[in-house]
């Protein structure tokens, strides 16, 4: 029976994603392109940046996607990190976002935010985690001299780059590489991997068991 006070959410079970950026937005572009090519069955409800000059905002505008800037340096509005995270979550919820995709969003999210989106915040990182978390992962790998590095898509927890791994893929490090050539090869892999991982998450049929994200049908990407 329908409850008039609690009408069903027309967006529930939906495929609306919110993308958070801070910079150039090439992963955002890969997501936009995958949606457009119908390789990713999702709707980008909003793109939010913490920086007004993020190049990714233009990419979103060109694609006709709503954009929003929430400037974390606006201390009059966001006195604390939690204040910022509360507002960020509110804006995403207002747009019925069910999966939040970090694409070069250079801020650590607090539990105030993460509790609003349990197992529904995902990030892409340019290394084979748990190797080389944090910033400049491509440089860390190159400088360490590993022969393989790669890209990882993982659920976001309060541990930096530490949540359950959704998908990862390897990239060779060649003797002739400098950091830039290596980073470019990793980025290409990211653009391939992120839409696939978002599709996997939106499709459901997975669960988190301890640290492990397990696909229930045992399929592999
Ligand atoms: C990517 O390397 C991503 O892995 C990392 O930040 C970078 C964002 O690049 N988290 P872009 O803004 O998507 O081009």
C-alpha cells in the first residue's frame, strides 16, 4: 500500500552519480565519454569541485552537466572540515546521487561525509595499491624502481587510499621511462578502468567481506 507521507523515491535504485574533482578532470572526461558511448549505464547528476579554476568544470559544462563549486577555503561558510563535508553530502543527496566518484578530488573526506554514503564513495589512484598511497604515486613508483605499477579503483574509507579494492590493472615501467611518460601510460589505464569499475558498482552483485570486495557471481573484468 502506498504511504502518502513517504512516497517512494523516484530515484531509488538509480544510476545517478556525482563526480568530485579538483583539477583537469581527464577521468571525469573518460566517465562522460563512457556514458555518452553507452558503455556506462549511469547519469552524471552533478560535478562538484572544491576549486573554482578546475579545468574539469569546463568539460562538465560542455557536456551539459550541472556543476557546483564548494570552495573549502571559504572559512566564513565552512569553519571546519566537517562543515564542508556536511554541505557536500547535502548537495549530493539533494540530487539523489547514489554513488560518489572521486576523480582527482584532492581532499580527505571525514566520516561525517562517508557515513552518508556507506560503501558508495569510490576513488581512482595511480598505483597498484597498497603500494604507493598518497600523492605523487607515479613518481614514488618510478623512483622506487618497480617494474610494474598501475591503477586502482577502491572504495573510500577514512584510511587514505586504503579502502576495499574494486578493480586494478597493471602498467609496465620501461627503462626509458621518465615520470611523465610513465604517468601518461598509467593515466590511459585509469581512463579505461574507472568507467568499468563504476559500472560494476552500479550493477550491484558485490559485497564487502573484510577488506575484500567480492563479486557475487564470481565474474572477472
Ligand atoms: C589521477 O591520476 C587520479 O588517479 C588521481 O588524480 C589524478 C586526477 O587526474 N586521483 P584527472 O583530474 O582525472 O585528470
